[in-house]
């Protein structure tokens, strides 16, 4: 969290003391800075605290070719996780909100027959998730997956509510994202057509023997 302080005091083998104070000035955005090369919009930050569960999420989109794949960093109770119900909930909220907006509003107002999928929304997504749970449960071989069922709807609905508020004050960024998603969809459809052409070519060759 922003303002978190770590005070370190150590003594080396010569008996000389060393001290250092580290202050988190950027909060969870620090993770986005480290994994985003070309942010397409300013980070979207969403927070919620209901007394027993707490979450802070920051995400943006990276349009660089080298670093344009989805990337997620997640923590629960300050411990790194490899995913779990908190991440599932956040992804569900993000994909549902933007997919519905694209299909029901943005694309509906155009003459195109494009359809947006959840995978389209996740293309280039850079997401940092930090949650807290009073009775955290973990699963997986190394107990690295958060397993509390209540975290998925909590995170999903928090994201949807937060994006509803964000869209009202960041209409320019919303439209910018929609244009980005439209390009992703068009690229996917072109790639699908090429796959069909390639598949048909090989099928014809196998039948004719040439």
C-alpha cells in the first residue's frame, strides 16, 4: 500500500550497523511500471474494503509488440500468489464489463459484424492484484493459489462497479480502449481466416495427393 514503510537495521560481520528506510510511494502501480513497456492508457485503480475482505487492483494495456501479452501479478495478505479466486474474479469483472460494452454499445453502433470475446479483452492486459482476507485458504502443490470462494464474486463485482464509475469520468480513455479492442478483434479475425485458408489447402493436398 502507498505509504508502507520498511525499516531495516543490520550489523555486518565487522560490527558496523547499517540502516535503511524504504517507503512505498507508488503503491501497487509499482508492479505495472515494471511490467509495462508502452501503456496505452493511464492505470485504472479500483479499491474496496468490506471489513473482512480488502482489494486493490491496478491495470492498463501494453501495446508494444515485444511485451503485448497478458501479464498478471497477484498477492494475498502481502504474500505472492500464482493465481486463485481473487485473480479469477478480477479477470471476470474486467472481461465482462468491456466485452458487454463492446458488443452492446460500441460495436452495436457501427456497421461491422464484429463480436468481442473475453480473450480479446485480455490481449495486452497488465494486471496487478492485491487482496486481504481474514481467513485465507490456499490450494495447489505449494499452497500458491488462493482458494476462498467468496473472493471471486467480491472481486468481480468490485471491478464492475469501479469501471462503471471510471467510465463516467474517463470517457476519452474508454473510447480509446474500445478502438484498441476493435483492432484486436480485426486482427484475430484476419488470423482466423488465414488459418482456414491454410487448413483448406492442406486438406485439398491430402485428398488429391499433390
